[in-house]
């Protein structure tokens, strides 16, 4: 895999902190492969009223619910405004919903009984099964088919991830993955090669020990205890989270399957790294930025975070202080040695092994035919090369349309800018290292799974729980969550 490591020197601590903060990645449905291959018959799909705009006598309003911050939010709002100006049939109105995907999903759930839902919802990738089982979204495959549009040009791993029962459910997707961020100067001061970041759990331990022994920092690794750490590591190692072909199979998904040697190795690594004071664990609460602060104030050397930080970081470096309103002041902090680089995410056995993360855009079934047609028209526009390029360059998400990476603007962005250099690494992880037939799990109560995994990590890293016991408790809780979901039909 071709990788590039780009670095930046931050001129003020709030710059890095806020840049990263601004980005902070039932009934059974099935496909016949771990990520869905889209080859099953789709004849039984509900129709998509793609022609309903023709009879509309006034502009159709399409409300879009989203949860994004920083440059991604600004870019989405600006692109919706440009779409509105480009035609007179549809008016898209984006509405920010809360401070997290969990908050957006809670509001969406609350609107299901009354049908008070938007025409489009930008939901986290983990919400797919729930949205399908809720009966509140239409498969975009129906719209692609009705318009005679081919979906083969979309990134295979991403399209497979969202393909269930042979149908692609979202109309588009915004992919992100995880990167390793590290301070090159700390590596240099410890006698390490700053162009050779660690690629495995064991290498991270060795690097951290060298940095600590050299007296550079007391606790070299800072890790937010997010469930995606476990999910990324296991997906990259080809380990399913649940049975039934990781949730994509033809049967009911009934049990968790992540009680494996790989999971034990990851949890033992967290436990031992914490005990040896090589890792500072940060509980994952809404709005937490402690891991960013540790990196920015040079109290840590290595962390993991989303690739979508790229353009926001560059905006700060370019002097855009609008996102810094309300910043926590940082006094008497020496930033002269803060030289942050990005590299492929470290893994159990090798770097750069990720699944599909990010979000996807779903058209709701509770809307009128004209509203569904209007939402679809916006999505067709969004999937065009110009818009996909802009969403990548300005919004930091990896393209859904694969050919976009060959656009001259994207190539220049990757070669000439900090943000582009970071995102090229993320693209290589997705396009070159991710198994397109094993992209992650399809789980109905995925939101419950993530709480369970976070609690497991907290127990081990914060409460010093035995990793084996914590893992067994988590698996049992996951099994119970699946049973409740299946019993209540979502």
C-alpha cells in the first residue's frame, strides 16, 4: 500500500484542539455476503416515484436532518444552497440535530410513531439495519433502477456495506476512517525515526516505551475509549462482531461473536499499557476533547482519530478563526515542538486495516411522492463528480463515486495540501486495504452495542477490571440486546 505521512506545525494550542473537536467516525434483512454484493434480485422493492416532480405546481420542500460540525457542516449547508439556486423545483432545507449521531437518532426514533420525520436523514453508518427495519426509509436502489442509473461506479466497499437483500439502501454515503496521529518531534527526541510510525499494537508499545524512557512525556499514548477502536481493529482482522455472516446473512442475528483471541489481545494491550503508564485512557462522553488537549499540550505523543479532521485543521492553519469562537484558553503552553503527522491506523497485526465508517443519506418513506422525488433529485445532483469532489475537498469525506479520485482537482488537493495528504492516507486505507466483502457489521441495536463496548473499555482502562471478565460481561449484554431487538421487531 502506498502511504504518505504529512505533518503540520501548530502555532497555537486552541488551533489543533478545536480543529479536531469540530470533526469529532427485529425483522431480518439480509444479503448473501458479509458486505452485501448487490447481485440479488430487487424486483420486490417498493417503487420510487422519480417522476413525481413533473406534476408539482410549486417548489417542493425537502427537510434534511444532519449532525455535522466544522467544515463538513458549512460545506453541506453551502452545497444545499447551491443546489437550490441551480433549479426551481426543489428547496432543500438542512437542519442540524443535536451534538451527536446518538442525539439525532433519538430524535428520529421519537418521530416514528407520529411520522414527523424529515425527507432526508444523514445517519451514522451503524443505523442502517435499524432504519430498514423501522420501515421509515425507501431503498435508494428503487430510485437508481427507476432512473436507469448504474451503481457500479460507486466505491465497492462502501456500496457493499450499505447493500442489504441485494439493494443499496442509502442514496449516497460519506465515508471516513481512522488515522494514527503522532508528534514527530517526540519521536526524534526519543531517537526514533519520525517517518516510521508504529503499525501494530506491539510496535505502539515499543515506541511508547522508548518515548517514556527518553523522558519526552510521561504517558505517550492517549486513547479515547470509543467503541470504534474495537470495531476497527476486529473488522481489519476479519473478525465478525455478530453471527449470521456479521449480520448480513439470511437468518436472524442472535448472538455476539467478538469473544475471540484478537479481542482478548486488544483488551490485554489496553490493560497492560494503562498499568505501565504508557497509555492515558479518556472516557468517551459527548464533547470530550481530553485526548486532543493531551496531544496539543504535548503531554502525549500518539492518538487515534477520524480522518474527517483534515480540512478543519487546514482552515485553522489558514487563519479561519470563526470555528474558534468559545475556545478554551490555553495559557503558558510551549507549542514550538508540536509537529503532528498522520499515518495509517495501527492494528493488531498490520496497519491500515479499516472498515467502512461515516454516514449515509436516506430518503424517508413517510414523505409524499413529490417530496421523495425532490429528495432523489438532490441526491442525483450530490452524486455527480463536481459535488463529490467538493464534498471530499471541502468536507473531508471520502468520495462515494470512485472516479472522483482521478479528478485533477483531487490529485492536486492530495499532493499540495495538508488536508489532502491526510485524506489520501485515509483513501488508501479504504480503497487498497479494506476487504470489500467484509466492511463491518450490520446490527439492529448497534447503538446499544456501542454503549456496551464503551462500558467494557471503561471497566478495563478506568476501573482496572479483568479483561476476560469484562469481555464475557459485554458479550452477554450484547446477546441480550439482540434478543430484545428481535423480540420487539426493532
